[in-house]
C-alpha cells in the first residue's frame, strides 16, 4: 500500500442494535430476505467497502445478536445498554482522530452504502463536521449521521447528560452545527414512504418490500423506494396536508366519537384503522371527554408508534357554572384526565365545548387553557361550535387558535365571521360532513338532488360530493370523519385524497341545491 493510501482517512459504519425493543422485542433477529434483520442492515452498509461493526449491549439477551453475527463473519462489539455514546467510542477506539464515523440503526434495512456515500460526499463538498439525513423531509428508515472520530471523543469527554449519551449525537449537533441532507432520489411524502421496522406492521411491510428481490444486499435504496412507491399506489392515495399558519393538519382528521359505544369496533379493527390512517398521511384525531371511553381506547388499542404520530384535538367536558376558580379547576380536571387517558402530556389543541363555555366563571376556563398553551402542553386553544353562525360571538376573542364546527353540502354558505377568523390564522375543523350519516341514506329528502349535483360536477356519489364540497372551502383546514370498520376508513381516506371542488363547482352545487 502506498503512503498516500495509508494517509487516507478511514470510514467506519457503526450500527447500534439491541433485542429489547419495547414496541417489537427481538426484531433484530426477525427474518427479512432470508437473514436476520441486523445482518441484512450490516451487509447492505458494507457493500461499497466501508468498515462496518454492530454495537450491541452487554445484556444477556443480546448474546443472541453477537453469536449470530460472529457465526456469519460480521464484526460486533458490546457495551452499556443505556450509554450508546460509550459504545460508539469503544467501537472506534482503534481509529485516528481524523477518521470518520457513520451512525446507522439496526432497524433501517433500506438504508445502504449508496446513501452513506451520498451523505459523505455532501459533507465533503460543504466542509461540514457533522451531517445527517433530514428525516423531516426524508422518510423515516433512511436516517444516517456522520461525524469525525475526534468530535465523537470530545462529546464522550464532555457530556454526562443521560439523553446525550443514549442518543449519541445531541452534543455534536449543539456544538458543531449540522448539515441537513436530502438525497437526490428522495421520494418526498415522508409519511407514506416510511420504511423503518418499529412495530409489527412495519415488519410485515418491509418483509413484503424485500420479497422477490433477487439480491437483497445489492439492491440500492432508491430501487427499493421505487418498489415501495408501487406498493403505496396500490394501497390508495395520500391524504394531503393543509398548512394553515401555525397549524399543519391533514385534510381529514380521524373522528374519535365512533371508537366507543355499542357500535364501536373491536380492538383489532381499531388498530388496523389507526395504522391505515397514519400510513395514508392522517396527522390528527379528534376526541372528547364526552365521547365515552374513546380516549382510553385510543391508548390501549393503538400501537404506541402509531399514536405517537398522531396529534390529538381534545374537546373538554362541558363545564358547570361557577366562579373563576371553579371554571379553572373544571378545565384543568378535564384536560388532566385526557392527558391520563391518552397516555401523554400534550394535545395539539384543546377546545371548550360551546361558545357559552368561554364566559363560564368570567372566562376562568379560557384563561387556564391559555396557561397550558404557554407551557407547551396545549398547542392551540379553541372552541367547538354548535353552529357556524356562533363564530360571530368569537370575532374579538383574544387567544383563539382553533374552531370546530358542523358543516355539509346542504348548509348555507359559511358566515363571514368564519372566513374572517380563518383569514386571521384560526384553524377550522369541520365535522358532520355526512350530516351524521343522513346524507348517505337513500331515503333522505334531498337524495335525488344530491345525486344530480354529484353527477353535475363529476363526482361518483353523494359521499364523494360531500367531502369534496367541504374541502373545497379554503377556510376549512380539515374535516373530521369517523369509521367503525377498516373498509369505511379506507373509503374515507380515498375520498379525502381526491381533488376538492373548485369555486365554480361549489357555486354550481349551491345553485342546484337551493
């Protein structure tokens, strides 16, 4: 080897892995493409010649990982379960300060050597000491980070914070800055193209993705993403996200009312519906304290990784009359109970259940919700209206972020007060789009007129018309649609992924239904 070759910095890919995943225990040794997941990840990362080592823990159960990898010739080391930073330092102890480390995780088999090389090239071009794939714009499952060994050692010597040591790179990001990298073949739509293995549904999806692939080690990540795109297309469209100032929300919000009561779905059906909603781009679920045990069902039936990807729009229990202290305590009790039932101490929005609730106790409840917003435990504060006309009473209300109201194709045009509030940045969620289901029954008094209107604007039926009509209003950020079966959920998602009505089409429908 020449002197110049000897002086070239080395690159080592360190892949962290363990068996005690809380959401999918043992996944590292689950079989994908004829080999354990962790072996597949390691072989794909090593394809271009980079050194690769798997860093697992010293816990007795992770002996299964080391035994297998040693048997198939993949380098492996062991260290503290919780001090992952320490593991990385040990895994690179023989390297020079000027060598480079790439961090991958053992649950991302789509990532490969090509992705690593593309990230390193971008860092070299920009002179960055730290870079990572931007998972806000790139699907989860294509994550990778790179940094110099010297900086890894500085982090190890400097920080004792448990969070820093568990997650390896927070200290580096704080002190080095970061390159947020987006690979050239990024598919966009990071929610639909998610390709990590975190829960059982993910494993099934990725196992199917690698099915019939003749060379699972050699196939590039971009080829796999193209194949995933074909699978996604077969599953139906993606629900668009409608950004409305401070609040970003999918065009359809999962209505939680149908999750409880005598006609509620069984837990397996609820899990399937939640998985489908999240996989198709749904960002929020709307649920209230008055919806029976819907909040508890969401927590118990939904896989944590699914429900963690959903924001909750929480309607408070109606408050009783009283002085300011009673109103504050009532709002606090309702919201705290929701936190407990949902298993998290944050909701995307908290809504009072009616215009009259704003003034209860001289505004004490409203004031308490504003305090929750200030601490970050509530993202937005709003009101659930019984009728759109009630928005007029809220036109001067300070701190109003969110409105929930009933609206459908047979209702009059939205009042000017709603339009003005939406223009000012208030997010509007519409429910009762199907009129509580009445619009979809063949015996509704306006059934024939609705069908004629649907045909006039090229819609396949009343449900399609109802969804497209409401979403055609720019003031409406999202519509709440419930379902009690997975087939209903699939249909609702399909409808909401279609183009809404144009202004001209809305006007045509109004004239026909007058």
